[in-house]
C-alpha cells in the first residue's frame, strides 16, 4: 500500500514584534484560542495564512519594500503586517507622503478595520486607500523559514519576519483567534514552561531571539542570518522517537522528543 501524498503547504507569515523594555528586549506574543484547529492554546507570535487580498496587484501602489523582493515575498510581507494588525492592533504603516510610521494616536480610529480584515470582508488595499496609508514592508527583516513536516494533515510554508514595534503601539489581542497577549523577554517565555504552552519552532525562534539584548542588536543579527528552509522530520536516537531539523539552520537545538514537539 502506497503512502499518501504530502499535503501542499499553505503560504503563511509570522512576525516577531520587538521593543526595548525596562528589563531588556521584549517580544509580543498571543495565546491562541482553544477552539482554533492549529496550535490551540499555544503562545505564539502573531501570524497566519496569506489571504487572497495580500496578492492584490493594486497593493504595489501602497507598499514600501525592498525592490529585490518578489511578488510572493511582497504578499508574505503584506500578510505579516495584516495579521499583526488583526491579532494585536499594532500596525506597520506610514501616512502617505511621510517617512515616519503611523503615530499611535491614530490607532483607535483604525481599530474598526481589524474584524472586517480578519473575516475577509475587505482587503488590505481597501483600508490603505481609504486611510491614505502605505505598508512599511521595508521595516520587515526576514528571521526564519519553517515548513510543516510532510504527511501532517495541515501544512504551512511560513516566513518569519522581525520588526521594531512603532512607538506607542502597545498591542492588544483580538479576543477571537487569540485570548490573551503579553510582552515578555524571550528567555522568560522559554523558562516559564509551566505557565506557557510553546511549540518546538516557537521555542527555537525564542532561543534565537534571546541572543540579542536590544531591538537594534536583534535586527542586525537577523540581517546577518543565512535563512534556510527548515522542514522537521521524524527520526530516532537513544532517547526514542524524535523530531529533527537540519544542522545548518542556525539553532542551538536540532532535535526534540516526538512526545515534546507540541510543547518545545
């Protein structure tokens, strides 16, 4: 009997929103709703699938990004910014004609777009056009690239980005896909395992982030990374069944017990 064909991974984007807090570098994370069918109850970075509107050709007229980015990468950048806004209220845009990011005072008037965007009732370009805004994809730095293992029933091809949070954008979970949110130091999230449910990829990216002490250091480190696609696979060692990742991906840990993969 032949094995079933792997499911094609769905393009998705995740964003590490970072800031310099009193105790050091902090990252914004949300707790997934328990009724969500993927990573339910887990502490994650904001993110999700690329929506049809993220590929809208009209977005090119409302986007600032690296000229070397492909159409697909621009869509992933748009998805990262949109998902961050939907899940946290943090919005990486700039007013038309300005080099500065959106001032925090304008966020309350834009909050009404979060739910319609999440439900697909409007596209990102509709909000940008109506509010005379531009996506600040030029503030996104690639951080990692993960692909869900083969033979999983749901698979995602996920680009991780990192970005400095605009001044005054405090963040607040949406109450739909996420039920809680927190700013915390990466090392705290890793160490406080009894409080947080953290999946293996999230843990490894927190470990990667924890090497930096400030936003400036984190962005500089990310720009220097050699980003390679990480697609975990099942293996076995003296501990028993494990999940392994490639050795050249830049992570200190390259395997975990299969029984621990859902909690790092």
